[in-house]
C-alpha cells in the first residue's frame, strides 16, 4: 500500500511460528506490517550532503549505521554495520555466478556495476557512492557467507520510521489507517492466510510430505481461571 504524500509504503505480512503446545502442534500467527520509505538510502545521503557538506561523513554514519535496509532486487533485509568510503560501484569482488565467464565453480572478478546490470538488469547511475557494509549473521555464516556483505545505497531502501516521522501525528494517522486492524478483520485475514496455505499446490505438497494439514479455522481456546492467591501482610491474612 503506497502513501505517496509521505513517501512511504506499507507491506502487509505475517509473523508465524510452529511449536508443540501441550498435546498438539499449533501454528501461532499474527498480522504484521513492514514500513518502507520509497526514497533510497542514496537519496538520504544526497539530502545530508546538501544540508551539511562539512560534517557529511559523520552525519551519514550516525544516521545510517544500525538501520535495517531492504534490497528490492531480492526483497532481503540487511543491517547496516558500517560505511566503506573507500569503495564504490566500480570496485570488484569474486563471484561464481553462472552468468559470468569461467568454468563450473570457477571464481571471476566482476565490478558491482557489471554484476547488477548482468544479474539483475539494474543500471547503476552514481559511480561515486560509497558502499554500505553488512556483517554476516549466523544464518549467513551457516550458508557459507564468510566476508562482509557490500550493498549499494542506490539499490537500498530504509525500513521503519525515523524519530521525527514517529512524532508527526498526521503521518502516524495515515499509516494507522492501514496497520490498525480490528479483531474481526484479523480473524478474516488469518482465515484467508490458512486457506492459501491449504490450497497452494507447493504448500500442499510440502505439508503432505510430513503428513500434516492445517485446520481451516482458528482454534477456539478455553482459557483457564486460576484460583485466588492468599496474601499475608503484617501477621494478618487477607483473601482476595
């Protein structure tokens, strides 16, 4: 959902986990939303440079390091751990991607500009932009990622909201119109989610391999009422 007047996008999704609860296996699910800014990290850097050329590096580092960015060419998120001011899109790295010359499994040197144009059909326009540094997470290391991950600011979008935006009542009101969903709306959305899982061929095949299937409706939980506790105070017993 686009909110053009604030240069924002709202991406709806789900938070899920499957665990053993008492005697059954349950899918715990809730509706979630990701807030994205439609301008790129490079646009943010341009704004900082136009406003504060003398303290440009320092302000960029303060504003961007620690932020989570999304790369739209693969819809993955990364944490910005540093900015490498000595590298730019003309720098090279080693890759074994099939679209580049070299035998099976052979590493070749390719520039970031060439890589994105060949691999993702994306033309990089600013050859002087620095590169964002994202250190690999444990899951990345398990997949074989050893060194740092370098990202182009031009191809990254910041997620979440800046502090000054959070304090803007009108912005939060416009976002809330898409993110605040009542109980009835949540139930309907989650039912549609389960229906998609149960009817999507790829999902059905995966579940059938495990001998599993999700119930079509939400589980009605019978809540427990705990007995009242006895509170002792100053030698006198009170019961609530």
